[in-house]
């Protein structure tokens, strides 16, 4: 189907008279993103689910759409006013209580890494982990625990292992004439959150 066929189907079958081939092309190129109604219409025209178009969900909105829920469905399920929920979705930051967070995770099937992203906590977690592996990891057990709800013993074991991995990377990539961590060390720091979740999984396996 060409963009003109998709646009025509959305105008005729889904009551979206403003959809043009140029708008469809803009969606394809990632220049702009479809609204909820547009995404539902687009999925209908293409005979797939909205989740198929989203790919691997990362934001709260993408997780909701991948399950085919309307905003009011999620708001009602977790006990939030619709406008409050929509504000969180719009700003990509979940601010619900522990009970609401648990309900959200159950409803959308969120893993702990998914929830940390949805809650807008990943940048803070990354900064804490970088400090933990480059300095004394013991000082960061409590701060990390405030971001990630894991048991203290599991966090201690994971941070200690992560610290060892980074220090080992530093030893293997260190150049006496170089200026610091080297490419290997920087790559580890850039992907420190992924390394952390892998380490946590290994320690719980």
C-alpha cells in the first residue's frame, strides 16, 4: 500500500479527513508521531494492532498502545483521574503511588527495567551507577535502592560485581600513554544501565 492508499483508508473508514499522503510519509520517516486516534486508524488500515506499529515500547503511552488500552482504561485500573494520567503520559513521567505503580505494572506487564524507564528514573539510575563503578560502590547502595526497589543484599552483590567488571575493563584498556578510560571503559559507562540489569538477572538466576 502506498501513502495515498493509507491516507484514503484513514479518511474514509476512520473519520480522519485531514490525513494526507504527506502526513503518512512524515510518520514513516519519524518526522512526527501519530496521535492515539491516528495510530488506531493507521493500524486498522494496515490490518495490524497498534502495538505492531510501535515496536518495542519504551514510553508509558507506547506500553498502553501496545496492549490496546484507551487512556481511561489505564486511569480507571490504577485509580487515577483521567487528566492526571494523561499529564503523566504527555510528560513521559509516572508519578503514581506504590499501589498505583504496582497496578500499572500488572496491567501493562511491565518488567522492573521497563518500569524504571516509564517512571523517568533511568537517567538518574545511570548517573548513580557511573559514580558507583568509578568510585566506591558501597556509598551508592542506598541511593540506588531509592530508584530501584530491590533488596539490599541483591543490590550490594550487583553493584560490587558491576564495579569489578568496570575496573577489569579499565585494566584491560588502560594505556600508559593514554588519557584515561579508553574506548572500552567509556563504552561500559555508556551502557552501564544495561550491564546493571544483566548483573541483577545473573544474581537472581
